[in-house]
C-alpha cells in the first residue's frame, strides 16, 4: 500500500486539503504502507515556494508525516520523455487553436445544450500545415488524441474505491491538452505519470477530480503504464454550514489560522477523520487509534457539512487528553510569568478543565494571580452594595488563617456568621471581588490556588471601593 497527498502549492492548506491528506495518511498508516508527499508545482505561474513551505509546516504540525517526498519540477525530464513517446506513437498532436477560438467553440456547444468538447480542428493537420503554422510564429499546445486509445463507442471503465463502478464513453472525453502552449505540463499528465511511476496503489482525492480519472487512465494506457495505475477513490466535497461549497464566507479557514487560534492538532485529526467517514467509536482517539479505525468502506458518498461546534467538541477533548506539560507549552509566555512556580501544576490542572483555547488561560491566570483587577462599573456596584463590613470580615478571616489552608466554604461561613449575608448576597460579592467575573469556574475548586497575599489584596481593594 502506498498513498499520496499531491497538493499544488498555490495557496494555504484548507480543510479539503487537510482531509485528503489525513485520509491518505491514515490509510497507509493502518496498512503499514507508505505515505508520499508530492508537490505538484508544474503550474509555474500560480505555484509559489512560500506555499510549499507552508504546506509542509501545516502537515507536520497536524501530525501528518510522510516517508517519501517528490516535487514535479524536479521530474520534467520524465514528462518530456513521455511527450516524445506519445508524439512518436501519433497519440499526441500539436494544437494551434487560440484560447479565444476555443472559448467561442465552447460557448456555442453550451448554447446548443451539448457538453463542451474539442471539435478536433487540429487533429489531422499535415506535416506541411504544422510547419507552416510554426513558421508563422504560432506556438502549439499538445493534445491527446482519445480515439487512438479508445475506439468510438467504446467505454472506459474503472472501479472507484468509494463510488463504485464508473464508465465513460470515448466521445464524451474529447481530446484534451497535455502540454500547454507555454511548454508547461498539465496537471492531468504529470499527476497520472507520477502515480504510476512512484508505485502509488491508492489515490484518494475530491470528487472534483472524478472526470479527470478516465483521461488519466488513457494517458497511462497510451504509455503502456495502465497496469501501474493506482486505484482511485473520490470522496464528496465538504460543504459550508449553508449547504454551499465550503468557502471563506461559510466557515472555511486555513489550517494555520486554526493553529494560530490555539486548536490542538489532534482536535483537527479527530474532527476531520470523522467528516464524511464514520468511526463507530465516539471517544477521543490518538492518531494511531484513528488509523486503526479507518476504513474506505466507511467513507460516505454524500457531501459532508463543516460544523465548527463539532470541531470545538474535539478541541475540548484534546485539551482534556493533553498532558500537563503539553498544556503548559501551549500557554502564552506572558501568562506563564503570572503563575508562581509552585502553583504551575495546579494551575494547569484547573486550566485544562476550564478552557477551550490556550489563550483563555490568560484570563484564568489574571483572575488567580494578577495584583490588580480592572473591575467593571457593574462589578464595583455589587462590591459597594456588599458594604464595608463584608470585606473587613473577609480580611480578618484571611489574617487569622495565614498559616492554614481553608476551604471556600469556611471563608463563606465566617462572613455569613459575622454579617448575616447569605445566598446570592454572600456568594456574588465574593466571586466578583476575587475574580471580577459574575460567573465562572466553581470557587471552591480554585480558592486554594490563589496566594493568600492576593486574596488579601483583592479584599482590601474592594474595601477601598466602599
Ligand atoms: N494537485 C492536485 C490538486 O491539488 C492533485 C489532485 C490529486 O490528488 O490527484 O488538486
């Protein structure tokens, strides 16, 4: 088993690419096979080195690692040989039709309700006609003559790993371009040759490539390489929440944006491995477990919908499953500075239970350890309503218990006995004074992480408001 991810470095990695890479990676991993990264950079105008770097960084971050790597711009000699072979076999012919001419042809066919197919204008040019056009300075593209490989009326059939049996008629394929006028290699050509040449056994990709497959199989047939063609599997695309194709407008983001927001790579893996692919186990899985639970049979044929809430569910799980060390590493340096050394372990345990994103640890650390809180007017009002007494008693309780640990309940009971405050009157000013929040994690759980000096400071500040 050998699978591959073959991105074109023309942009940042988005969800569709990530899922394609992940499925191919998991399939190879499960079977103890190899996973290849192939950079498809033959479109020289749109490919950029920075995107190649970014793709690799993002894959690596996502936990998707590869055993072999190739780049199409290093393999141009191979494609050149294949062009020569097809020209020699008279399966490829030069086409001088201009873009403008082709666009008019396409429009006409569409207006007649016909699928746009090349009419064959240049298919039977004589050697003299070709020489004449070249002398006139026209640069040809290279077209693949379908009828030389697949007779009229003949079907090209293949079994798609996901969609099952597929068949296409020769006349529906139309002669297609395999080398651009500029000399650039088309995706269709290099992609099929590389899959065969690299021994790829399973090529998984989005269904937008389904109609390329018969053409790619014909290229391989013409080169005597059909025997080495991979089995193709095309899965349905990801839709946005509104049902339309996923785009920025309906939720799509670059993988690195999610990374920057603080998503855990295993949150992405758990989410995307289940998008369009059913995993019976509902619990959080490691990459090895995801691979063990991967099956081509469980890839659905209907389109899937991106749902951020589900991604967040797996983020919560990923945070809960991460080691304390890992969480500590995810946290901002500024936050770390606030946390006293002897409180680090406890802080991470509390944070793990209470945050979705590492950035939220910031608010938590401020709440526990910052010397001053920036109380809102509303909160100041609650503090003032509690009155001077309330905070004086709180301060006495802290001084009396300087060397002891105490529970939140003991602190609350003391104030209650001294002031007669109870229920909301008791608990709200306490919470607001200590945290500057109207709601939040259970006070009883974190009172002991707050240094006594900070507790005194907070009560003194609140006393000052009265
Ligand atoms: N370079 C192609 C793309 O990014 C690869 C398609 C494939 O996986 O075969 O769409």
